C-alpha cells in the first residue's frame, strides 16, 4: 500500500489484547482516519474496542502488508471515548438519543447492545458521569471509560 493522499480517508489497524475471557471479541480493530500529514492521520470514527483513542486524535501509522498500522498517538484531541453496554436491547435507541441530547455522538456496534460514545470538549464530564452512574445504578447499562480527555 502506498502512502495515502492528504485529506483521503484510510483505515488504521489497531492490535487489541484479549483478556482471559476473550474480550474484546477480536484481535484487531480498524478505525477510519483522514491523512493530515506524512504518516499522520486524524481519527474519524469512534472506537468500539481500542483503548486510549478518541475522535480527532492525531496518530502515526505506517503502511504494512496492505494496511496502515497504528504506531502511536502524536497529538491527543480534547475528545473522550465511552462505551455503554445496554442491558435491554429494546432500550438501545433511547440510550443513543439520551447521549446525543447531551451533545455526544454515538455509533452502534455490530454487537446489538454495544454503543460507542464520542464526548466532545463541550460536554460536561461531571454531568455525563452523573448520568452514566445513574444508569448503572438502575441496572440500565454498564459502561467503560475507554479514553478520558486531558483536562
């Protein structure tokens, strides 16, 4: 694979470490990114399994065996990434709507109860944490803070 052109969308491959329970359910995840410089890419979708990566992070990646393989975060964005596993599949649309009303973007996984959430800098982490903890206490969902923005 040759270098991508500036502004071109490419897939970046991230290796994942699975725990003893087989989570995450894959050994790698690919994320869309936009080339912003030589070997530099801005993440353009919300990760479902990769830890420590958020929308608009600038990462370095190298072409390797037909893909661009992640090397490191070069410039973290001020976005954060959360993941919510909804207990009742019928509640998934309402959970998407709730976080979107708070100013977040959401993406639906191929796993029907898993939602990835992008937290832009305009969203209050304190308010978000209150909502997340309340939903967990009500046994509506479980959640993971996959990438917290630097204050």
